[in-house]
C-alpha cells in the first residue's frame, strides 16, 4: 500500500520527501483495517451485548474488538486520505481538479490529413 499511495501522489505531482511518514502511517493503518475486516468475516455477531441478570435486560451493547478496530482504522484512514488528497473532493481542495482537455479543430484536421496520407 505504501508504494501504491506513493505512486498516486507522484502521479498527482504532490509527492514530497516529507510525505514518507504520512504514507507509512496510512499503509500501517490500512494493514490493520484489512486484518480487522478479515476477522469480521468470521464473526457471526459483531456486537457484544452485556446482560444484567438482576432485572433481565441488557445493560448495553458494544462492538467486538474487530469491529471497533475496523471503525477506528476507517476514521484514521479517512483523515490521512484528506491530507494526501486521495479522494476527488480532497484533490479539488488541493487545487488538483480535473483539467478539461481542449482539442483544437485545426489540429484534428491536420491529424486526420496525416493519417489519410499515411495509408
């Protein structure tokens, strides 16, 4: 994931030497997130309910460890995605909006003429 995010940042022209630690954190948290999600596939009930035997009702419910970890990682990843400009909205905020490619009609005609001549 480190290499993939570094490549994305490089392709966007936003990669700097100082990004190494941020990208390393992103990759580490991504690994934890994937591990937690794999664990969740095996868990039938991701919420733990605490029962009060005195009155016969549930006191509270809380997420199991894997779900809590997944949720935590999800939030951390989102924060780092914002910093790194990894979503369309974040790229716009960083001034990396989509650039419309304008095709000159004269260039198109010359290109077609060159293609026709090459046949």
